C-alpha cells in the first residue's frame, strides 16, 4: 500500500485487514461504473477471520 495525493493505492497480492471479516488477500482490482460514477473496487479473498 502506498499513498498518492492522500489516496490509498493497493496492488494485487497485498494482504489487508477488513475489520469485521478478518485478513484478506487482494486478488484483483476492477473498475465499474455505478450510477454514473466510476469506482475502483478491490476483489478480496478472505484468508483468516
């Protein structure tokens, strides 16, 4: 994870902690348009809770 203009950026393969679900591994990053807004979404696989 790095910071750029005060925004967090993640890369595939990084481990993250999702507070209510536990430790996860980022397996992909997708961009989707929802209600006219382009969103960057992280795809995670939970490793341990």
